[in-house]
C-alpha cells in the first residue's frame, strides 16, 4: 500500500527547534479502530515507552501500533513544555491535527501537598502554565498529583490544602476547556479513602480522579470498595501498567469501567522497556481489546 507524505515535521524535539524533515504517514491501514465496544479507548502515557522519542517519532510509533491517544509527560524528549512560543504551540497542534493520534493531555508533576505556602503557590502557578500550554496545543486536560504527606503535619490539614488548590486550578482549567485529572499517587495520598476525602474538599466539578492502578487499590475495602469510593469523580483518563504483567486484576477493573459505561482513555503507563515499542504496544492494545470486548 502506498503512503502519501503528509507534511514537513521538525526532526528534532520542538524545544530544540532546529532542522526540518519530512515525516511520512505510517498509519497502519490494517489496524482495527481503537475503540472498544464499551467506548473506552486505549492510549499511551509517554512514561516510559515514549520518554526518549521526539514528537514525530512518537506519532509514528502510535500510528503504527494503532494507539490513537497520548498523554505527553513533562521533561520528555518530545519537548512540549511551557517555554514553547505561540508559533511552536501552533505547530504541535497542527501535527496532531494532521495525525489520527489525539493529544489527550499532559502529565505534569504539579503537586500541592508541601508544608510551604510559597511552594504550593508556585505549583498552582505552574499548573496554570500547563493548562495554557494544553489549551494552545489542542488537548483537553492536565494531570496533577498529590505526592504524599508531610511529617508532623496533620493529614486533615494537608488534605484540605490539596483540595483547595485543586478547586483553584479546576476553575482556571474550566475556563480554558482543560480538565484537571488528579492521579491517585503518593505515599499515603494514594489510599482511596484519602482521595475520597480530598474530593470532599475539591468540589469543583472540573477536578476529577485519574485511577492509577496501584497495588494499594486492593487493600482495605478491596478493589470494589475502593473503586466505588471515587467512581463518581472519574475524569477522562485512567492509568494502567502492562496488562499481562504482575497480579493486578485488570480484567475485573475493566468490567467495573464497562459496568458504569465509562468512555474515557485507558492510558498505558508502562514499567518495562522493550526494544520494539511498536510490537509491545500492539500486544497491549490487543489484550485491552480482548478484555473490553
């Protein structure tokens, strides 16, 4: 099958902004549509499988593997960062518009748990920078995270602080069409009762939960009880690891998402480092499709 060259792409990362080349369209015409019957879609977080890929390479790999959505993580080789100029942001948006791959959103390291008001304020400001970046690049949201509790600080104080910060960035994001996706993350803060309590404070509807498939999900009330604690606040993204690695009950998890008619992105945040990323992504996509058929 002939592939038509699509357009000129920068060969280096956007941040480097040097040199140009032509990137052909490598979309696999034989790949099945990336939609499970349930409406859930399979995508990629650039940690770890995409961290060393510039944007043209990343789009190429996603197209070849039939993975049609990507969450770009900060500080990776694609170079999509708040330092990009208006023109560079427009170039990122154009690249995705010319590709079947959707820019789902951004994986930031913004966090709001620290016992230093200046640091919390700086992280809120940084989140707003990411929100503007994703708005300009054509995405729909920004991932943030609590990252633990501070020693000798009451948990209730930290929970309230995180929730109030989320309300601020959620309101800001709502005005720009960017969902705030709170990754279930951090020592202590990844416990689902804690996430539930954070969202009792974070009442803005644009603040949402990004399920993160942690082993701690199986503790306490177990997968069902923990899932039910936060399912009413799920956003458009879920993080998973390799579906055929470890003992996490992904089949049960997918059944729960299907039962609630979830139609967001199930994003692979891999832990391994296979040499052939295309083959590895195809394998994971097919397992996902089997689980959600």
